[in-house]
C-alpha cells in the first residue's frame, strides 16, 4: 500500500440537538479539539458537497455539537443522522514526531529486532492505557502487540516496517 488515503473519517453524526439545525457528532479522533477549527467536512463518499461549519462546541468528552451553515431547522439535518463525516488529509491536524495516522500504518510489515518476520499489521485497537496492534502472521495466527516503546521501539513509515522487541510469550 503505497498510496495514502486522501480523506480521513472524522466521526459519525448520531443525533440532532435542539430545533435550530444542530447535529451531535461522535468523534473518531483522539484530538477532539480539532473540531473547533474545522471549516467544512464531507459526508460519506460525496466529495462534491462541502458541509460548512458555522460553529462547533464540545458537548461532553465524547461528543461535539456542530451547527452547519444553511441548515437552520431540525428537519434540515435529520437525514444526516447515522452518516459518517470525512475531512481532507491536508485538513487533518499536524502529527507529533512519534505519532502516525492508523490508516497509514495498516498493511505494514512487522518483524522482530533480529529480523524474524512476524506478519502484517491489520488493525489497531484503541484503549485508554495504550493502543494494541493486531498483527496477522503468514500462518493466519493473530498476535496482539501492545503499542509501547518498550515492545515497539521502531516504526518506519517510509519503508512500511514496524520493528518489535517481543517479551516472552508474546508470539506464542
């Protein structure tokens, strides 16, 4: 996978709020404040229609309330409930040096520090303590690798390679 995704899923519209066309979004990002600077988003695969954001406020630590320009009644936004929203890659937030977009990591080869091939990264499970990498071996066995610096000391996005230092029992 050499092509990078052009769009990222930012969240899901879960309900309306009030009578003036506000929508409540469950974010699919760990940087919830990024909604406050959001100018527009797309819905589903429709990249022609930009939904312009008038304002966005945090409703709770797991939802955002957004008011769209030109959508001023509850009826005007009801059809959006249940839809996923997307943002252009170039409108995504700046990553820190040790951060990666999950979409850019999926499909990476995974091997131990001494070069033993483990498999390919197929998923990333996100938990409060730390993420867990799901690696599928050539024998279809799945390995759950804690995303900690001690166990995953090197992620090379350019060469699409993740190096791990497995603890005893991790690859059994």
